[in-house]
């Protein structure tokens, strides 16, 4: 009888070890793909991406800055047409704002337009055709 109890106890320990090893190696159902986990976290935390689009007369040189309250501002220089990605918080109650200020770097009447585009829709847009004109735009997700 004693031999039977020892064998059963050994079997039980071995079975539990196998189950624990299998659970740990499978991640207990957790997502083990780091990229997929990051995408899920990014979506779950309410962070989205908007586009600051600088258009107008092709080749018009400009200088300025763009960004969001949460991500900070970045200075840029370029020629129309350019797109810049901006990350912002879109969860309910977020007090984030996307803004951009661009100035023409030429003394002519070419057009410079600055847009904030979210999910393919232009949320705000402003233009200037003045000599060394400034186009300034801002938008908050709470405006929807």
C-alpha cells in the first residue's frame, strides 16, 4: 500500500510540474507578440495620430512649428507640400490641442495653407497669400 501512495504522489508532482511548465511557456493566454501588444496598448490608451498638412503654391518655402500639448512642439522648414504626423490624446476628457504655425519665407503672393487632418477629414484649415504671411491653426479633439 505504501508503494502505491509514493507512486501516486510522484505521479501527482510530475503532472503538476508539466501543467505549470505548459502554462508558463504559453504565457497563460497573454499576448506574447510585442508589436501586437504595443498596438493594443496604443489604441487602448486613447492616443491617436493626426496630420498637419502644409500645402499651397507648390515649392513655396516655409518655416514654423507643429505639435500637440501632450507630445510637444517641433520646428520644421520645408517647401509646400509637406505632411507631418502628430500624436495626441483622444480619450474622453483629454485636454489635448494640436496646433501649427507656418510662415512663408518669400516676399511674394504665393499661397500657403495649413490643415489639421484627422481620420481623413480636415478639421481646421487656414491660408495666407501675404508677403512673408503666417498661417496658424489649432484644433482640440473635444471640438469633434
